[in-house]
C-alpha cells in the first residue's frame, strides 16, 4: 500500500530528474552558444547582420588597478617608492563580448 510519504519521495525524485534534464540541456546550449560566439568573433566584423538578429562585437582592453589592501598595508610603513606600487597592481584582462538583438524593421508598421 502506497503512503503519502512514498508519493512525496516519488514526486521529489521526478522533480530532481527533471531539473537534471534541464541542467544538461542548458549545458549543451551553452556549449553551442560559445561556439557560435567564437564564430562571430572570428569574422573580425564589429557588427554581423542576420535576417532576424544582429550581433554587435565589442572588445574591452586590459586594465590595471592598484591592489588597495596591499597599498594600505605598505603605506603604514614609511619609505615607499614608486617601484613598489608597480609591482602590486592587479591586471584585469580584456575580453570580447557579443550582444545579440532583434533587428529593427526597415519600414513602418
């Protein structure tokens, strides 16, 4: 005889399996998305027009910033010179992103 507890476990099991299926599909779609983004970036164009969508490619350059915690600790000591600051900079690597949006229609509705 099935109990309410058995039904709850069965339902939870189905939910977990469904969630696992969805996560697997998302992982597959993310891999496809990454491949398509790489193909768009590799065209070398800043804008790629499709029949329905438009992709804009933008590249962000590397940047550096001072490691504030390290600077604060070191500044407590006297005699800091410029070489120390250049050795304690963080580098944020540049990246390229692709933004996809619906194309604007050419005529009025």
